C-alpha cells in the first residue's frame, strides 16, 4: 500500500515530454508575483515567444511574494502535465521538493535567478550575480570618487540574490576601495518604496556625510531617491542599484538616482522557454550555446555548478540610456 | 372579565389587542389583551415564562408580535419599533436593564431621551444636571461618572429606573424593577410612582413580590403560559389568590424548617474575617443541615462577605474552617476545592453562559467530577447528571440543548442552581436565590434548598426578601456597615423583627 | 466618601478613560531612551520624519477605531484604500484627463464610500461579525482591483495629485539636516480632531459607543442600529480612501500591491491605544498615542544602532514591553478603584476580574 | 460546510475533469492541506477562548529551523548518527514550538495582554530570531527519514494528510471530550461566568496557548517534511489564510463556538477551490476574490438559515461586551 508522491514517473513521463514540433507543447512560466511591472514585462516576452513558436505559453504567479504560493501553483501545474515549467523562485531551496515531483512526472524544469537550485534541468542567469554586484560597486565607487561612506539596501535579508549582489559588492569594495566604508549591515526595505524612503531618511540623519546608496530591490533606489531629493542632496549623494527604467525615470531625471542596473525580463523569459524547448526536443545546453536571444547568444557555464548557465544580459543605464526602454 | 370600561373613566392611553408571539416552537403569548388608563398602575403577574417580558418587549417595540395590535391614544400599530414607542411617551425598564456598560451613569440616564428627541449633538456636561435631579428625587447616592459596567446589580437597576423617569413619559413600564432593591429604595420608588400617577402617568408594573404588587397597583392582570387568566382590582385580591391564579394551585410560603440534629457538626466556621473597606471582624458558624440567612441594606457588605468566602475578593485577615479543616481562600478555586459553592447575585453576567446550552451551563463547574479512567469526559455520567437535575429542578425549556438566553428569569436561575448542585458542595451560598423567580418556583426552590440541607449541606441565603428568609432559615444574621450586628434564631425569625433590625 | 469620589474621579481623569496616561509615559520613556542611545534622534528632522510616517497609519487607525468601538474588527480598510486611490489614478491616466487635486479626492471618496457601504450593508443587515465580513471583502476588493482595474506600478501620478507630492508645510534648515513637515499632516490632524469631536459631542458618535457597548440595548433605546452602522462604515470607507490617496501622493506613485497585508499593525496600534476589541471603548487620544508609539519604534532602530538582522525582534520586544507595562498598570488601577470608594460594591466583580482582555488593555 | 466541499469539487470536476480529477491533482490537494490545516486548528483553538494567535507561522518556522540546524550540525560530524537521532531532533523541534506557545501563554494568561497584541509582538520576535539565526538564508537539510516520510503515501494517500487527520482527531477529542476542552469553550463564551464557575482562566489560557504552540511546532515539522528546507519567512501568507479558514469553519472570533470538523472541511474547500482555479487557468487575483465571496456567502447563508430557526441574538460583540465590561 505504501508508495511515494513521486510515483508514476514512467507512466506519464514520456507522454508529457513527447512531441517535438512546438505546436502541441505547453510551457508555463511561474514568476515570483503577478502584476508587478517587472514580471508584466517578462510576460510580454513569454507571450511573444509563444506567438513566434506556436507553443502554448503563459505565466502564473501568486498575488504576493511567497514561496508557499509558488509551491502551491507548481504543484497544481504538475497535474496539468505541461511540457515544461520555467520558474523564477522566491526561495530556490523551498521549491526543491515540488520541482523534484515535477521532474518525476517527466516535466522539464528551467529556473532563473536561482543559482544553486536543486532538481532543475537548467538554471539560466542573466549574468553572474557576483559580477553584477561588482559592476554596481565599480560604478558606485567611481561616482563617489572611491571614498566616503555608503550603505546597502536589500529587499529582504532572506532574498538570496540580493544578498549575493551586496555581498560581492562589499567584498570587492573592501579589496579595491580602502577609502570607502560601508555603514550598517544591509538594510531591509521589504521591497517597499515607502519603507526604503523612511530607512534612507534615518540613514541620512545618522550619517549626514553619507555619500553612496546601493539598492537591490526594484523599489529601493526610487525610495532612497525621494529621501535624497527631500534633503536636496541630488548632487552630493550617489544612488545606484537595481531598478526598472519606468520606476526610476523621474528620479534619474533629477539626478537623485545616478544609475540603474537591470536585465530585460522579457528576454530572460524567452531564454528560459527557449532552453526548455531545446531540452524538450531532446537537445542539450552546453558552454557557448546560442539561444538566439540578445544577451544569451553565448551561454557560459558557471563553474562550481553543472547546470547553471550564465548569459551576458546585464544592462547599466543612466538617465539618457534609460529612456530607450519601455518598461 | 372585569376590564369592561367603567363609565366615566378616561379613555385608555394604551391598549393591547390579542397579541400573539411565538419563538420557534414556544408560544410565549397566545392572544393577550389589556388596557391601561391614565394615572393607573396595572400590575402584570404570572409564573416565570408566562410571557410578561415578551408582552412588554412588544409594547416597547423591542419585539414584533406575530398577530394583534397595540393602540396608543387610539392610534393603532400592527407593531411598534422602539422609536415609535419612545416618541409616543412609552418608557421601559427592561428586566435585563438594557444599559450601556461602557458609558457613565449620567450618559445612560439621559441617552435614551436624547435619541428619542432625535438630537444631533450630545454634551456630556449638559447631561449631568438632568441626571442629578432625578437621582436626588430618588434620594440615591449614585456616582454619575462611574461606568455602569462597574456597578453592582442594585446600582444598575437604579440607573435603569432613573433613565425611565428622567423625561416626561406618559406610560412607564417596569419589568421587575425592584429585584435587587431593598425596602428603602423600593419605598422611594413607590413614592415617585405615586407622585407621577397623580400627574396622570400610567404604569405597568411587573413583580414577583406579591406584597409589593398589592401595595402599589390599582388593578392586577394575571397571565398563565401566555394566556390572560384574570384582571381584577387589587383591592379584591390577596397574595394567596394571585398565586392561586398564577399557578392554578395552592402555594405554601409558610415557615418550614427541619429540626437540626442537636449534635450537628459545624461545616463552616468563620472567625474574625476582615476585608478593609468591605467588612470587619465577621464571625459565624454554619452547621451541617442548617440554612442560614444573611441580610442587610444595600452596600452593608453582605455580598462582599459571601464573595470573600468564595475567593472573589479575598479577605485580608481572619480564619475560615470547612468541616473543621482550616482553609485559606485566596482564589475561587480554593473555595470550590474546599467545597464552597456560590450562586452569584448577577445571574446574567456572572452566573450563566447565555449563548451556551442548558446542558453546558449545568456541567460548567463540575467537569473534573465527570472524568473517565482516561481523564476524558464521561459523557454518560454527564448526561445522567444533567437529566436528573433538569427534571428535579423542573427547568421549563424544550430540551437541555436550548440556549440559556431563551430561558425566562426563573428558569435561568434554576440552571445556575443546577450547576452547583451538580458539584455537591458542602456549603452553598446563594445571593438572592429567588430574585425574579415566581412564587410557585420560589417555594419549589426553597424546597430544594430544604432538601439539600436535610441531606447535610450547609446553606447560606443572602436575601432582601424577608418572607423568604423567614420561610426557610434556621437563623438570620443582619449585617450593617460591614459588621454582623444581629443574630435571630428560632422564634425571633419573623418578618417584622427582621425588618426592624435591618432598618435600625 | 464624596472626598474619595472626587479623588477617584481625579485619578480616572489622569489615567484617562482608556489608560492614555500610562501610554504617554511609555512613549516618553521610549523617546528618552532612544535619544540617549543616539542624540541625533532628538532632533527636528527625526520628529518631522516620524510625524510624516505617522500620517497614513493615523488616518487608517481613526477608521479602525470607529469600527472597534462599535464592536467589530476591520480587515478591509487597506483594500478599500488601495482600491479607491489606485482606481482614481488609473482612470484619470486611462481617460487622459486630470481631475485636479480636489476632483481626485472627491472621486476617491465616492469609491471609498461605496465600498464602505458594501461592508456596512452586509454586516448590519445580516448581523455578521465584522472581522469575518471584512476578511471576505478584503479579498474581494483587492482581487477585483488587480483583476479588473490593474496591477501595474504607475510611476507618474496625474498632475493634480503630483502637485502636492513634495509640498511641505514647514521646512527648517538646521545643522542636523533639513527638516520637512509634509503638508498632508494637515488633513490627518483635522481628521483626528473631527473624529474626536464627533465621538464626544455628536449623537452619532455616542451611538457608536452605545452599539459597541450593547447592540441590543442600543436597539431598545431607539437607536437605528443598522442605519448607524451602515453610515459608520461609509465614513470609515471614505477615511480609508483618504489614507490611500495620501499614501500614493506622498509615495509619488500608484502602487496597487502595497498597504494590503499590514492591517494588523494598524489594528495593534489602535488596541494599544486602549480601544477594546470587544467594543465600546476607545479614544482618539489613545489611538494617536498608539500610532505614534508604533511609528517611533519603527523609525528609530537604525538610529539606535540595532543591527538590521535584529530589528524585527526589537520591534516585537518593544511592542510587548509597551503593552505589558500598560496591562499591568491597568490591573493596578482596577484594584485601586475598589479600595478608594469604600464599601460601595462598585468594585465587585467586573472591575477586579483579572481575565478581561479589554479591561486590561483599556 | 460538507455541502460546500462537495459543491466546489463537483464544480471543478465539471469544468476540467481531465486535470482536476487526475490522481496527481487529488494527491496534491491532500499534500498541500496538512500544514495549513494544522495551523488552522491551532487558530481555531485560540479563537475558541476569544483570542487569536498570530505567531503560529513564526513558531512553525522556528521549529523547522531548529530541526534543520540541529540535523546539519550533527550530520556534519556523522551522517548516520544524525539519522539515528532523528527522533531526538524531532522532539527538540516540537519543544521549541511549545516554548513559543508558553511565552504567548505568559503574556496572555499571566501578564494579561490582549492576545492580538501579545501574539503580534511574539510573531515579530520569533520571526526576528529566525532571521538573525539564519542570517536570512534558507537552510537546507533534514533527516532523510523525515523527507521520505513527507513523500510517502499510504494506499495512495499522502502520509502527511493522514497526520493531519490524526491531529484533527486529537484536537477534536481535546475540545469535545476533555474537561479542559469544556473549560476552554466556556472561558471563551463568558470569562466572567467561567471565573464564577471556578474555571481558572489563567490556567485554561496557558494550556490553550501551549497547545497552539505545540500545533505550531507540528506544522513546522510538516514544513520540513514536505521539503527539506527551513527559512524565516516561509508561509507568511498563511497567517491570514488560517484566520479565514477558522472563521469559514464557523468559529466565532469572540469565542465560545468552534468545530474541528468544520476546520478540516474549510481547509479542504479552499484547497480544492485553489487547485480548481489553477486547473481552469484563473489567476491568483481571481482566487483571492473567490475566497472572499465564499467566506461572505457562507456566513450570510448560515445567518439567514439560522434566523429562520431562532430570533437573532444581539450581534456578536454585544454579548462579550456586556459580560466583560
Ligand atoms: N429569545 C427567545 N427565544 C426563544 N424563546 C424565548 C425567547 N424569549 C422568551 N422566550 C420564551 O418565551 C416565554 C416567555 O418568556 P418571558 O421572558 O416573557 O417570560 P416572563 O413572564 O418574563 O418570565 P420571568 O417572570 O421569569 O421574567 C418563555 O417560555 C421563554 O422561554
Ligand atoms: N471607554 C470609553 N467609554 C465610553 N466613552 C468613552 C470612552 N473613551 C472615551 N469616551 C468618550 O468618547 C469621547 C471621545 O473620545 P476622545 O478620545 O475624542 O476624547 P479624549 O480625546 O479622550 O478627551 P481629551 O481630548 O480631553 O483627552 C471622549 O471624550 C469620552 O467622552
Ligand atoms: Mg515603487
Ligand atoms: Mg420577564
């Protein structure tokens, strides 16, 4: 009588992954949360890819950023036996079990923003998180003339990628910019602009001579920017970090944000699906694979992992450059 | 029927025609009619659950009748809503007071009239004079700024009375307004009633204290299980007769006390018990099988004495022995563990779980006593306990699953009693055991107490109802200013001497 | 006796009907503590900063206060706030017209009133526990907003609303940094005064207390309970809408997915302010203090030098300590009453019962 | 309530039988409900006393983190040993949950803080401790035995679901068949009368929050059994969800009334609707809406039905207000 929830792999496995010629395939992209600009943009990519290939593609996601809701959704999707599930996990570790179940059903699993996640066929990163963090730090240091106090914000102390970015940035700073000092451990903004704003104001009060802010969540730099504008420090303080052009535009204009860093979610979405398709059609991903998608034309294999591939899709944009993006 | 309008008498200010009201299965009122003339006091009498309060709620618009009509000054309403009633000058003292526990006495007193007057604004300070006036009229010492929730039952009742008197009403309905009051307050109240009726205000007065009834009313209407039995001038009636009409049988309220066994051991010994601010140096002994009365004026401290013995407000000095065993009562569980039970004064909030079933209420304090070997509840034992008490105390309800909220006053009290009997305490203290209980049930409840005593329980009855004390108590202690000042026993236990001592 | 009475009365006044007195002390201690931990805390910029951060919670709290006094718990105010404000913004942008500041507020108020009316109707008509109904409508309102109106972050507000985004009432340039007091404190303060007055001085306000005290008694006293409740929820809905508008104006963006989820913090602030979750008790003063206390806690930890990893814990600890002090004080005072008015049984039963959540916090 | 489950089930069976009735989907429903269900049972208990316990999820996470850390620590030295010590690890984890419950009990029962405030505070404290402890990282690692247990099925039914049912039975026994259960109920129905009936409120409240803590701990074990990771902010969305389930189950937030069966059914209903919505490709937003509609509809329906039977009691709140004023 005893068994496992992962039984029946063979039974349904081949059925699910069969069918090379796109048309009868379904692929679902599970995003961190529905309805925010970032993933709306990813959805555009997903839809576009579907139209281009005739594969039935769509995005699913919870109404708030929580691992348990992603687990729930993926679990429900497994029942629908899609060809592939691509996922941008809120907590890579938390998904391991349910993804294992998916694979057991012969569903191809591709992850994004989840270096080190288990039970996926491929994890595709827009870039190496460390490089990205370092890139931000280099720009910040340059803006700060390589000296003075700076502080780092993260969406949450539990947000893995954010911690990797600021971690790499901090290490790079300690090695290369001795005259810069980080004040405070990374501040939690709960990815809420107002919270970021209030914390930034506290920082400005506590460290009147602060010279730099590094943001991680999309809402960090805009929130910080408001505090900076209010204090009239647009020119004195550097504010850089991950955000999206639409949210940052008006602050880039005033100089309260100096530079934003991001990658195009639409392309990331397409990349995930393309990889899934290749796998579903029996292909493989190797060093140098060209997905035919901007920024993912020559995938690099991240050392230390056997299924993590890195693109070169990072974008840094100042006020001018940001204007050309419509998301 | 003697209500056929005598010629020359003024037209009735209020008429009730063939009111029918049923609650689910229960028929509370089966076609009741009565009329009320300006300046008269009509008394409603009847057993618990006969429908008095229901009729009153219908008159005041708190309940909608299934059939019948209410006529005020010739204007007929199929059903009132409270606003109509208040507008047409009907003021009600509800049996449960219907006060606002979170508002001050002053606010409670003036609020209804302010609502009735459809006022937009409210000024707490302006409210006080009006409230003060009526309080002085009644010669009371109520703290206008105290929150009603923190008041004793008596003070709450007085507040409710004040509220009904504060503005010019034409009909004042009083549903058992004197249950928690002692002689003096009642006297004050009646004085005011007299004054107002002289001004043409009409009263409907409900009480189970038949001597009061006869003292104040012109006419008496008796209901029995929702039916009109008789309406007669008070002059033509005496308590016996009314009780007869109510219950359909003789009610015996004579003094009956079983002879105590000469060597009956003391079950409760209190020595020099003191709680500063409440009572001082209280000493007495209660013997097995004895029923001891405890009486005194409001605020004399008798309630505190009982509650202190029960651990509600622990006494600060003195000794207490139960069955000769020295016991310290710091918390209620101490008292209960020692075998002391207490039927509280404030039945609705302290005694009952209104929303819960009769069964749950009965078992409430004896759960531990009904455990199986595996420390789970012994459902069978519980059911038998409940059924026995339900039958023995003759609770009037469709079944033991009925929520207590749907019970009438008297029946509710039986449930509280049942709760304690289920625990078989050595000493049972009852604070106003028959408050709001009809004469029939009253003598039944007293019989139950007598029976319990006969089985060796020690019983303390705290009461203002002197006849009741006389009817069942071996001895009566009189409390004044927190001290026991008199002890009456044997022959001395009679209505007049007790009243004298209390008033002295 | 009468002397005791007056002393009792005085004590009552000092303690405040809902222990506002104790709350003031707790707040003072906290402020002093923080100032010692970091003198920068005791400065105008910080003060203004905390005031600013208190604006929106304050407006929400006032609405929650009304509901709690009337004997319910409102879980839907944030949903209403976001719905009203975001829809107002979205429609203007979609329609390509700008209602101007006043126009926008009017529109939001109408929406808020409508949603509030839905709450009120269901609650009053079917006599359902507020908490349950509003938990339901919370889901319905947010769901409807995100499905039918939109879920996207809007970066640029309509001109009318944007016009006041950065307007300050007071701007002081001081050595410790520039201190700005956002103009939106004005509506917040006005609202507080208005609600205080309404609760104290209007029959409507008193009726809310009465209903919270005993709804059946209120009915019998001739209060139109259903009508009063419905109007109250309409009012609460409108207040929520104002809160939402101000939030998005001060945030300079339309954010349909914020606010919802933080309801409990607001409710906590109100209960902390002495309101009883069983209804009938609560005061504006208390609520104001409660909100300020929470905001001080939330906006001073970095200054106080609490490492970010420990900040969540710190918030919880401070909350528990603050409430604990109050709870103990409340018990004390309860005991005090009875030793004051001698053999008056006022103190009997209720006043001294330990197990009364609302007595204890009240 | 039962009707509702059947109705929901029927609806989606009609809408998309292929997916919805698939063995995997049914299994998933059974796999997802336990952790939520156990938390909901705890919430119901707290509400039965007229309180609430917002710290449940934090407690669960703390338990999971404790177990994971402990396991990893031991396994670092000697993996085999870590597996043997599985029972110990389990006990320690659950003990942490009970400890959390104890602190809640102290604040509510002894200090006398309103539950909603006390548990909101402890929620942040426990969560904060978890964050500080893990440094925000998601811990990986759990006894293989536990993971296997979490994945296993008995006759096609996930073992976790069996655990849920067992816990539900235990709580049912506690509430309906023990003196404590009766006291808890009465305490919630009218604290004052409970006191005058000799029910020691602080003891009853303490026992209640100890039990909710225990259940929180068990939920934590379920978290870890379902997938071998523990993090500080897993299940944040459960806090309100379990409140919804509890009231949907007919629990009176003011205390005194609740049914265990109701909670089990309510849990299943929401799970079924959730899966059903994904099966017919409706969004999470629409599900949120549906959740609200169900809640309100059920309440209104009950009320109307109940009114026809009996005269409406004063709206909830009135009673407790008068009895506790
Ligand atoms: N809300 C209710 N639901 C169900 N039954 C009720 C309700 N209210 C009253 N009843 C029933 O109606 C009958 C009349 O009740 P009512 O309170 O009028 O009696 P009463 O004459 O006032 O008794 P008492 O003298 O004890 O106050 C009783 O049988 C009671 O059980
Ligand atoms: N617990 C309560 N029960 C009943 N009424 C109350 C309670 N608390 C306050 N009130 C009344 O409601 C009114 C409105 O409360 P509000 O907070 O506005 O007054 P307040 O601000 O406390 O008075 P002040 O401004 O003088 O401190 C109070 O003035 C008081 O009359
Ligand atoms: Mg933003
Ligand atoms: Mg009656």
